[in-house]
């Protein structure tokens, strides 16, 4: 795991400086020193940490993949010195910027939330980092059980989560905001453009908006290709080589233990997002491959799940689309086949992540695919969240008096119903739900969600089933998550109090669809960050261009009328590829993979049911008062037998339990020095004799 950490001090005397210098992050690289030091911690590559300096008290550090030249960084530094923060967030790539101007420090997050910033009061000042766990170690924080309850009950609701983290006293900077520190005092400021309250911003024409998405995606991929090529040490000096093995050289030993190959690669699942990135990377000028001119073709990796028998036809169709896309002279296709050993829940071992996330249950499955990838690997995560229209955007159309644009989406929902007797009522039912949401004030909608938690109403009664039912349930300002039904009454009551407070003090500006879409993107970006840490492969970097600032902004410029069209994401990406010169796409390109994913999850649940029941014999979640072990065990048995239960909710429960166990089994700390603890354990959840 890689992170940056620093602090802003209120006092600058010699005694205070000596006391602060006694606490240092483990394995850190100092970028600048007192009175407001900054460190880079972890296995950062040399080109991932860049520092420019105008004078001894004015400097800028950029962490991550940034497409700005040194001259552009200096221009951004001078602009930030005058208070213009948007210059720091407009460059292509995915990065975190830290600016020091005298005693003023500015740390910028990103728009999606994949590169968050955390902060906490410490020693009369403020410490900040891009990971929450090091700050929790620094202040010896306990677990915030209320935040864990909100994360399970309403995972995509900013009103319930607030700016908290699983650690007491450690706060998160919201997406699209920056942390500004002056002499130890912190302030949160937004760098997004403010919409005029008098006149709404004119929407771009659909063709112009799609052109903007294409330019942003091409630039995001080009930045990754233009970076230096990285490869593991072939002689094993990275510390992982097991030593001499009879009949095996260093290359054979590396292949046996697994690891990425040199160069750039991409996921290729046959879907629209990963296929778009692979084709863009293969079509851009220049060699996308590895060092010394070897392997200049882009490595495209497809995962073939042979253990999911129920979705064999869908899996074979997806594999055939991937092979058709890979029929490109600049692509080298690799198919990673796996059986039951790679199903979700099959291997629950893994590293401790900064926060819990559902990807902990399938990290080993993804790591198997990533081991066959390249040192720099492109993934299509975030495409659905930035391009697709949230169902609540139907209410936005009504609020903007665009009723006729509801015709296509409600007709598509009626067709998705399968031609049942009730499908003729779908347009009226959806229109009525959208109108109700459009007429519901923000505060009233949040208060209604709080009442639903207290009354344990977690889903609407089935109306027409399938996509229609899911869309109707999403037409709200806020709704409980899939794991809420298994929480205790006390946990739900605490979350409902959070929602009730937010209903009275949070401003309700904006349309419901826009707010829900941004919340869904923030939740997905947080889950992607956990995925990166849980499935991390040494010497490999995962790149998600759809979560870059420039791509997010370009996708937000897409008109709502274009977003709500059936198959809008595939249509936009098809136009992106067409503008880049790629027009021959296989039949079925853009088909979703929800069915195959659900089948794999259920198959993994059946195979690992004994281990999961043992996991919840005496769960830490029950010790914290969040669940009853008997209720969760019964839900796991029912789901393994095929009951219609929300599998995503069970995954969140299992992942949170796994994360708690890994956290409380942890020894050591992220810090050294006189004030550092020899054993870092977040307390307040279980008795000491359980550790």
C-alpha cells in the first residue's frame, strides 16, 4: 500500500519540533521538512512522486500518474499560490497534489473519490494522509461502530456516512474538495465549478458531449502509455525470489511464483468498458508494450470462469466477443482459465485494507487474473457509474419539464419485464414514481429513509419484478442498502438518527438524480480503492481511466436526455471508438455481465458455506452489536440453497467481518519513535482476551 502523510503544526518552537520529530512513519521518504513536513510511504515508483519548487517556502508535490509537464506544474503552483485550485485538478491522470505556500498547505482529492484525503487533529495541529489507517495509528483511534453500521445500512448515502471513517477522530475530505491547512487549523473547500442559481448552465449538444468524452478517454490512456516502462527485477533482487532451484533459472522462478510481465496491458472481458480501453490503447501511436522493443503488442487478459455451469452460454458468448476484439495485430490475448478454486469466497485470506469493502470476498479471484497481466494494467472500473443514468434521473427530467424523454426508458423497462400481464402498467407506474420523487423535498426524502430503517422496510413490495422493481426502488432520495435487513434494531436506530440529523442540517440543492449518481460514483470509487489494496500484485499498478478527473467531468457534461436512453453507455463508447477509427465491433458488444457475476457468487457461496458459517459462529460484528450471529447464519444457509436474497448484502457482511478480524489480529504500527505504540489495535469492539 502506498500513501503520503504530513501535518501542519500550530506551534513551531524548537521543543515542539523535537517532540514531533520523535514520531516518524515507517519506511518513509522525506520530501520536505519542518515545520510542516511531508513524506511518501510505500513502494512509490520514481516517476510517481514529482516535486517542483519556486522558492524555499513555495513548492508542489504530485503523487501518482499525472500528464502535466514540469512547466505546467510550475504554472499550477503559481496559480495555487493565488488561490486557484482547479488548475491542480485539471491535468490528465489520477494523482494527489500537495501545495505549500509559506505556512499554508493545500491537499486536493479527486472528483470520484478513488484518491481520498483523510485528516485528524494531532498535537495541537492537523495531520493528513491518503490512507486512514496510519492516522488511526498516530492518534491511537478506536473503531467507530456507528460508521460501520451506516456503511452496512446505507452504503451509498452521504447523509448517513458523513465525513467519517471506520476510525474515531479520522475524517475524510469529500470528493471534489481540498483540505486547506493554515498554522494547524484545517478548512475544507470545494474546487468544482459552482452552478449559477439564477440561470442554469446550458447543456452541450449530444455530439459535442460525446466528443469531449472521447478526447478525455484518449488523453487518459495516452498518459499511461507515455509513462516509463516498469518491470520486476529479473534477478530476484525484489526480495521475492526463493533462491536457487535445480533446473530453474530466475525467469522460470518468477513465472512459477507469479507476477506481472513488463509493459502495459488491459482487461478484456468482452464488455464495452474494458474493450474500449484495450482498443484505444492498442490504436494510439507508439509501442504500448514492454522494454527494449520486446513484446510491443498490448497484453489483453480475459478471465474464463469454468466453474459456473449455469451461465455457460453467456460466458462462452463473452469469451467469443473478447477473442473477436483481440483479433488485432497490436493486441496479444491471454485467457486465464480457473475452476472452483477461483470462485468468490473460495479463498478468504488476504492483506489488511484501509477500509472494508465487498471486494474482500473475491480478491483472490481477481488476483489470479491480475497475475497474468502487465506491470501497468488498465481496468474498466467506474464506466457504469460515470456513463449510465441512475433511475432517479427520470425525476430530473420531470423537474426540467422534459416529459417526452421518459418514453424511451419506460418502454425499455416494459420490454425488460418479459411481456407479462402487468407490463402494460409499467410506463404509468414508473412515471408516477418519478413524479413523486420530483415533488418530494430533499429533507422529506431523507426523513422518510430514516423512518424506513426504524420500521425495517428495506424494499418496496414487488410490482412487476426484475429491472422494473429495481428502478422503482431506486426512485428515492435515499434508500437502505442490501445488508440493512440483517442489522440489529439498535444499529438501524443509530443510522436513522444520522439520517434525521442530515435531513435538518444538510442543504438540499440539486436534483435527486444528480445527487444519487454522484453518491453512487463515490461509493464505487471507495470500493475500487479497497479492490486495489486487496488484490494488489507486487510491482503492478492498476489504472482506472474512467475515474480520472477529466473523464468524470466529460461524462458529467453528457445531457440527461442522452443518458436515459436504453443502452446509452454502449452507444457512447461505440461513438468514442468510431471517432478513434475503430468501427468493426463484434455482435453483442456492450452486453452486461450481471447474470454471470451473480451465478459465480452463488456458486462460490455454496462451495464455501461451511467456512462462512464457521466465520459467523462468534462474529466480531455481533460483539459490536451490529448483527445477530444466528440471523446471519440462517441467511447464509438460505442463500446457498437458492433463496432470493440480496447477495451483495451478504458479501458486505462477510467482508466487514473479515476486515475486522484482520484489523484486530494486526501487530505493529505505521510509526516509529518514542510516542509510537508497539502494538496497534483499534479498540472498543471486543474484549482483549478475544485478540
